[in-house]
């Protein structure tokens, strides 16, 4: 099943997407795909590991579809898959959001059907 999820995450092929990952609520990354292996991206992964539970709680308590914020020139998006899984996407702030949002919605739906 993990290989199917990984293939589904390959839908997004854009050089402005720095990271796409599937995280458990306890902060454990299940799948991490990145094209940019810089200290900044690694620091973001470590930070997300510690914060993912709080972010998912904010999403569910606030009845939100997702949570996005900007850190420097990066946009970090957190998209809930279930009560215990979240898709994380880190992009540059220069990306076309319309196409990206469409791809992310498709990925989330496909992963939900698998789990």
C-alpha cells in the first residue's frame, strides 16, 4: 500500500514543490519526497514532526479544509487525510496555486480511498 501512496504523491511534478510528505498525527513521517535537501527543508521536517498534532487539532476544531502559512519564501500547507494522517506540501512562494491545489485535492482523495 505504501508504494501505491508514493506513486499517488508523484502526481505533483513541479520544481517549485520542495517537499511532499505524509505524516502521522504523532509526528512520524511515513513518506517524504523532496527535491531540495537543504538544511532549511530538514529543519522544516523536524519542526513539523513536533507540531503536526497541534496543527491537525486546529484544523478539526476550526472545521478547516487545510492550514497554510508562509515562512520566508516557503509556503507550508497541511492537508488532513484522516484524523491521524496529514499530507504536507512545502513550496516556493512563486508556484501557481490553482494547479497545485487541484493536484493536492486529487492526491488527498486517492489516499483517503486507500487507507
